[in-house]
C-alpha cells in the first residue's frame, strides 16, 4: 500500500484520537464544502468513535458527478479486459487486507469476526468473478430474415451510475454493485451507509491502489436524504442501484420513475425456514439458529420466521430454544462470542419495540426479549437473541421485517399450509424447506414465492455466482451477482449490418403479396 492511495489523516488528528476521513472525488481526498463531519461509532461501545466522515452537501455530490461524467469517455473506451484487470488486482489487494478490513468491520458495525471475514471474502469472490466478465460481457448474434445481412446485440455502459449501499454487508454489497458497474464501463458515484463509511472507504482505497483512474469512482459520505437524493436527482446520473429499507426504496424508485431513470432496488425480506416431520430435525435446528441469529439477524435474508409442522413442533422448538440460549452475546472480536451488537441505538429500540408488539399480540416469548444493560453491555447496542412461539401468521412480528435477533415460530399442520404461510407476506427474498422427501423438495422449489430457495439449508448464505434478489415487495425485479450482475449496468444496443448493397425491407420484401 503506497501512502498516496490511503485516505490522509486530518491535520488535527492526534495519536490515538479518531481520524477524520474525506470524500474521494476526481482522484483526490477532499473535505465536504462546509468542512462538517459526522461520526461513525462502535456499536459494541458507543463511547468509541471509529472516525469522522464528510457530511456532504448537494454541491459535493455535484462535484462527484462532474468528475464521473468527465472520466466516462476515457473509461468506457478502455477495453473491458483492461478494466477487468484492475478488478482482479483489487481481488488480490482485498485478500492481502482481509484481516484488517474484517477487524474494522467488527468495530464499525458489530458482526463477529468470522462473519466479517466472510463479508470481505464475498467481495473477493465477486471481484474474481467480475474480472472474468471483462472477457465475456456476452452479447447476442442471431440470424437475419434477409440474405446478406448480419444481426447482433451488444451491451453498452449506461454512463454515470449512483450506488447507494447499506451497513449490514458493508463491503460485500458495495462489491456486488461497484465491480460489475466498472467492468461494464460505467463511472460511479458511491454513497455508503452512514453507519459504515470506514469499511466502504477501505474498498475505495483498494480500487485506487489497484490502479483505477481518477474520476472513475467517486466516494461521497453523508446523510441519505441529502446526499442520496442529490445523486438520484442529478440528470447526469443515468442509473441508481440501491440496497436498503423498503421505505427508502419506495422513495428512490418513485423519484427515479418520475425522472425515467433506471433503478434497481434490493429491499426488505421476511424469510422463513419450513420444517417438515420427515426432516433431519437436528440439522434444521442448527440451520435455524444460524439463519435467525447470524449477523444478529441483520440480514435481508435472515430467517425471521420458522414454520414448523405440528408433529415436530415441540421437538424442534425445545431444541431450538435450548440452542439459542447457548449463544454468546458480546464484542465480535472476542473469540467465543457468537452474536454481536446490533448496529445502532435506533435499531436497538425498534427491535425491542417489535418484541413488545409480539407480546401484546399474544405470541409466547420463549427466550430473550430484552435489551442488555448489565456492566459494559450498557455502553453498546445489545439485544438478547429472542424467540417467540405460538405465533400466528398474521401477527405483525410474522409479517414485518424486524432486522434484529428476533424470530417467530409458527405451527402448521401440513406441507401445503407451510407453503401458504411461507408465501403469505408482502416480501419474497429467501425461503427454505427442510425435508428428506424429494417430491416435497421439488414441490417447494416450484411453489415458494421468492428469489432464492434453499432445501435443507437456512435462508442465508447465498453465493455470488447465482442471481441474488427477490420477488414481490423485496425489490423491483432486478438481480445482483451471477450472470445477471451486469444487467442493471448495461444497455442493449441492437445492430443490423446490411452487406447486400441494396435496400432490403424487413417484414415486407421477404413476404411478397401472392398474386391471385
Ligand atoms: C443481505 O442480507 O443483505 O446470502 C445480504 C447471504 C449473504 C448476503 C446477504 N451472502 O446471507
């Protein structure tokens, strides 16, 4: 790492005190025009400030879009394999900084170290996969209906794209957007979540060190309403890719609709694991614990509903609650900790509000249910892993995304009822079925209404070589990763080359009117 690629320390930073980090615009680290900053905190100990970041204004966004627009011509005319070489270098640099970035991630958003390493690994996988895409970017060639005429469609970059990303996968999710956008020849304005600007900044540093030219990626931090919406509103930004809450998604997609701007939204989920009587119950319990409480339940794919057949309800529930009680809450860098804090105070409160709602609705609290305030825990945002039993499918805790360590067990009496309950929410990201019956497994694959289906595995853990995204209110139909990754970042251009030397009229000359 050369010193020029790293974000410079602010002149005022003293040893040991938190650093101030800047935006990255047109190849330079620059302060927000007002010089104002906001802080990023360690959710395990809110007294620890991770760093100060630029509180950007619409003018800062304008400067970022200016830079992206100016770099566009050069970048889109750089051959795709050369663009991809930079992404491959980024993969190797991410590998060499994996531990450092993962450790920062634990401090900045709370997930435990093993999972933070997985988050960085997902970005490495994506970088390697997208580097190969530089030598594909597949188009189409098809026969023409005319002689001596050639027909094909090629992918073209869209232009400047705005990428707005969440805090729960602070490196992986930006990588799903940034790498395909860049390989396809777009330039980028990147706005990360205010809870995880340092993780995002490290990803930008990696791209700079990998040799990305000035202006190709521009990094602007700050509040969503101001920074995010300024990116959306700028007419030079031709596409927006957002992962976030349904509420923000609706606002952004609505505005993009008015502006006729391409937009892809990856939003909420209310994922479920179904457990049938013939399933390996121990395996299902293990999967459910991981699916419900991995990343403290803060995944779009988290298993926040467990739909269990009445024949095995008691066996499953007893084992699941016992396993949940064994989870160890704490600081994600401590080796034996299995569940970290949630990301911030307002998330903590919103999660606990859902616990109160669940109790009021008449669900049975089987374990957990509290914000933890003993000892050092009170400095952070810790919520006990919480299980509700006897949950009715219509209760709010079974319908709304909680985004925390809370799951709801729902009893059903048949396979058909399990499918109906699983499908009975407005979301459709990830659904899972535990069964050893091959007929039921395939029936579930067919009937579950979600973008991702798992058989005998929990709802979390998607790999980057398949499409990621959901149906219904989970998004607006786009998919990230896999061979679909470049779809949202390319336009199709259909090309016809007539080498017949004469005017050939399609649909007409080859269908001459028959003489009577
Ligand atoms: C998310 O929850 O927003 O499938 C992304 C998974 C991870 C990605 C989750 N690979 O759980």
